[in-house]
């Protein structure tokens, strides 16, 4: 028995020899364990890493901005691609379906690049800002998982939506439309989940005890989350519309056939329309966001609107002004070129609208504190001009923004009605009522704006500004259906001719896209900079060597760089996306010999002009605008 | 005789705008700084360019003379000589402008001052702890008359007897662009800490505002604020409506 017991012992207890070996190994490995533990402790204590020469903040600035712009495009395009598809399905017009498909083609090629930049951004953030990321991960981990799920779903649906386009036609179209709806639903989720992380950094709330999901939800529901969500959602549509417009503009310049020229002229129009359509409510969303920021934290609000970032809003006014002018210019050129003989008829209304736009822009761009030399400041009695200084405050800005929206909307209505004659018996009355309403609305907006100087700020913010917005919305919501009903029975007096637009119309579309990218880069910087030296405002201080706000000139250079890089990226993506088109066209369709000569000084368009004698040609391939 | 050439019309419009902004408007108010005049002139040029280039014919009318001037087409004799003179003078003009901008001068550069920097955290969200009673307002206005009116004026318009000595001048409280845009806590900070208490944000600072915390108690400062708003006929920015 004893023997048996001892026989089992070695399997349970180490022998002396084994113990000796173990001890030896332990002695050898002990320093290694210690080193590993040191390394782990050291890794845990690293708060920042840097990229020498470039600077961590600069790298993050560029990558984050590129990701955001690409994401804006990728999330904005499905909205109107789906609407276009829906219109095509309801109206039975194949061109809307083709347009929706072309929009989606751009989307699929941009999607992978967006994800790539997202991945790069994540790695860089983990590597360069480990402390911040550890903090955010601790709070938001459940929403990280939700984001991954949404991304997977979005990717799957996008593949099905794109590759199933031709298969799911006819009776299966409803399945495709459902996929389009789901695509937008997941896209919305993909946008609002990361928005919660970024807005928590700007307007953090107290995250109490609770489960991981409860904590994440509490942090998500912060004061600026929904204002940013709404603002970005609309801005993405604007960005997507203008980028698609620019794409159409470039394709229009490069068009080799009449059909192509017609198509891209129309696509450019749709892109511009979508951009304008989104741009109309965007200032309202921006105003709401600023109001929430002010209410959340007075310091942050003042830093943005009255402090060192205030000059950005003068630049913003200039960019928005150029965008409004560009969009209207394109509409007006559309009336002149696409509706032959209408130039003289609409000359006066266009001039009136242009003057109103310019006066409004002048007011919007007038700063509260003027840039003045010592001599000039002495003559003015300070940097506030006694008369024009009143243009510098919010009441004036809100008023002119509303008027510019109103004018742009009327520009669109005029374009819609151009070349048509209303036949409804009540058309005259309806037009008179619309005219009267427009005048009353304009006067009311101005009166409220002037009155706003004489009431407490809270009355202006809560009632007058809201009333101005409601007046403009009322005009838009009543005029649009009324005009639609009028146009339904209207007879076409001058058919709209596509493919006739001059070269500068395409440049105008490209300029609009560049302006909107620049604008988003500008306001992205403003939003991020408003946190000043905080990673998470008032909670986690930035203790890196970059805990200072860069000078505005330096920031402006980065915004320009970001815009340039994004334009390069977009050009590359679209070039890749359309590479296959040329191969599919074949020599007969793609040949320049097919190009008609009847173009107004623009064939071959990209060269900047054709002989003026080419103007006399009669355009073929006309379409009636609907 | 009506003017047909869009370019000539634009030139006349531009000249008219310049005359109006530089000489006529200052007859009724203070002169405008050059930055604002150039901004409005740029908008005028943009408006003309947009309007005249909406159609092909308009573009030719607007740009045609410029193109012909540059290429020399149709410019013979005296106009040809004038063209060459312009070509010779233009670089000189650019050179002179460059020299004028870069040459050393004893004039300080144009101001780009941040008027309203963000207040420090400890002043954010403070509310006036004293009720807005006639008695408190009267006390505040009395204190204002004693401590503030020499600079900010008895009429709250920034035109006190000492105001002429300051550049920039003291704030005009009756202007809806000053205290009416701010919360009471902001004024409390500015009065208490004065010019020397301003943050580095937006330096360099130019403010002769005394640091009143040495002379005035918090209670007095709050009452002065109340008196200022009442006297200037303004209301502070709030997030709640007063009942």
C-alpha cells in the first residue's frame, strides 16, 4: 500500500528536482515578468503620443475632417437617391431611376474610402490620445457595439441595394425601395451614434451610476446631441447635392455626345436643386444648435459668437453668401439658357432679387467690431460704427438670413413657372394672393428684425426669431403645393431645352461644391475649437503640448488644405467610379464626332468655348422640364 | 443718351458707390473704415458680374471690352497708345501699392480686437442675488453716478466727461449691441476684475476699466448692474422670461 501511495505522489506533488527547476525558471523569468509589468504600467500611464514633425493634433485634424466630409457625402446621397428612385417608380419615368442609380454608383465608390478613413482615425485616436479614448470607451462601450452592428447592416444593405438594382425592377421594385429605406435608416443610426461621442465632448452631462447601457445612454442624451444630429443630417444632404452637382458639371464639360450633355445638364440641375433645398432650412438648424450651446454654457457660446472664434462667423457669412449667389446664379442661367426667349421677361425680377441678396449679404458680412486703423477708429469713436454697427448683432443677421432664404426660394419658384402659362381659372387670384403674401412676409421679417433691437434678448430669441422662421416656412409650405397645382394644368409655352448651358454653369456647380466643403471645414473647426483647452468640456483637460487654440490664419490654412485634399479624393473616387463607363460606351457612342454643333459657345466645352458661329445650330434631344 | 455698355455701367455704379460710401454717408454719420468700403465695393462688382453674365450676349458685352483691350483688337491710334500707357502704368501702380503696404510706418496696424472674450468659469451662471426693486435700482444708479458715469456718461451713452481721454472709448450701454447682448454675470465679471482681469484670449487688450473689486463690494456691483440696465433702457440676456 505504501508503495502504491508513493507511486501516485509524483503526479500530485512536485519532486525536489522539479521544485529546483521551477525555482530556477522563476528566478530567470522574474525580471521578465517585472519588465512586462513595467511596460504594461507604462503603457497604461501614457496619456499622449505624438507624430514628430507633423504633430498629433494636425494629423487628427486632417483625418477626422476627411472622414467627416466623406461620411457626410455617403450619408447624404442615399437620402435623395432613394427619393429619386421613389419619384421614378411613382411617375414611371426611367430617367429618375437612372439618376438614382448614378447617385448610388458614386456612393458605393465613396463608401469604402469613408470606412478606410474611419479606421485610420480610430487607430490614430487610440494611439495618440489613449487616455481620452480610454475614458470615452469606458462610458460609450455599449454604443461602440451598436455602431459596429449598424455598420455591418449598412454595408450589407448597401451591397444588396447597389448590386440588386437591375434585378429588383418591375414587380420586385418595392423590395429595392424597402432596401433603400433601410439603407437610410441605418445611415441615420451610423450618423447619430458617433455624434453622441463628439457632442458629449462638447456638452458633457453627469453620468451617474448604473449599468453600462444606462451610463452610455445618459451620456448620449446630452444637450447638443439632437441639434447636431439635425444640423448634420441637413448639411449632409446639402453636401451630397452640391457634390453630385459638381460631378455632373464636370461630366457635362467632358460630355462626348448630345445625350450625355443633356443628361449631365439635368443631373447638374437636380444636384443644385437638392443642395438649395437643403440649404433653406440649414440656417434654422444652425441657429437652434447655437442657442443650445449658449444655453448649455455661456463661456462656450461667447467664445464662439463673441470671442476669438467670432471672426469665423464673418467668413461663414461670406461662404454662405457665395453659396446662395452661386445657387441663384445657376437658376437664373437656367432660365436664360434652357428657356429660349425668357431672358428679357425675367430680367427685372432677377435684378430685384439680386439686389436684395446683395444688400442682405452686405449686412450679414458686416462685423460688429470693424477692422479699422487707429485713425479710422478715432473718427468712428471706437471699433463700432454708430450707424452700421447695428448690422453686427444677431437680430440683423437673422433677418437677412431669412430674406436670403425667401429670395432663393422665390428664385426656384420663378424657374419652375418659367416657360409655362397657367390655365386654371383661379390662377390670377392665386398669383395675386401669393404676391401679396410674399410682400407681407418680407415686411414682417424686417419689422420683427428691427423690433428685435428694442426688446429683451429672451423675447427676441424665443419669439421674434422663431416667428421669422415660421413666416418663411409658411411661405415655402404654402407656395410649393399651390405652384404644383397651378403647374399641373399649365400649358408649356416654351419647352425647356437641356444641354444648352454655358461652360460657366458647370464651373458654378463646382464652385458651389468647393464652397460647401470649405464651409463644413470652417464650422467643423469652430465646433471643435469651442471646447478650447478641454478634451471633454469642463471634465477632462487637454494636457498635451497642443492645448492651445491655433491662430485663425493657421486654422484657415488647414481648412483650405482639408478642402483641397477632399476635392482631390472626391475627384479620384469619381474617376475610378466612372472608369468603366467609357469602356461600355464603345467607339460609336463615345466619339466626339457625335457632338452637335448647336451649343452656345461651348463645344468642346472643356476647352472654354467654341466659335461664336456655332450658336445658330438647333439643339436636338429636348426634354420638357417637369 | 442712355448708356448701353454694361462695363461702363458697372464702372459708373462702382464710382457712385465709392463716392456715396466715402463722402456722402459721412455727412450723416461717422466715416466708414476702408475695410468696410472695400467689402461693399467687392459686393457691387460681384453683383454686376452676376447680372451681366447670365446670358451669352451679356457676357460678350461685359467681358468683350476687357478681352479686346487685353488683345489689342480694335485699338489703334490714340486708343492703342492709351492701352500701352495703361500697361506701363499698371505694374507701377501695383508696385506702389506693395511698397505702401510694406514700407515701415509709425501707424499701428488695423485693429482686430475680440470685444467679448469668454468669462472665467467661476463667473458663469451667476445670477443677480438682489431683487429688482425700485429701491435697489435707485441705489445702483446712485453708485453708477458716483463710480461709473465719469466715463460711461450720465446718460449711459459712453460719453462721460472723462471719455474723451480713452481709446477705445467707454462702452455705450444704450447701444443694443453692448450690455443687452450679455448676461448679468458677464457684467459682474467685467466690473469686478476690470481690464487687468481680462484673459489672454484675443490679446492684446486695450481696456482702462478699473478693477473695482478693490473699492466695491459684490452687493454694490450687482446693484450697479441693475441700475445700468434700468438707466440705459436695456434688459440683460436671460434664459427665462421675467414675470
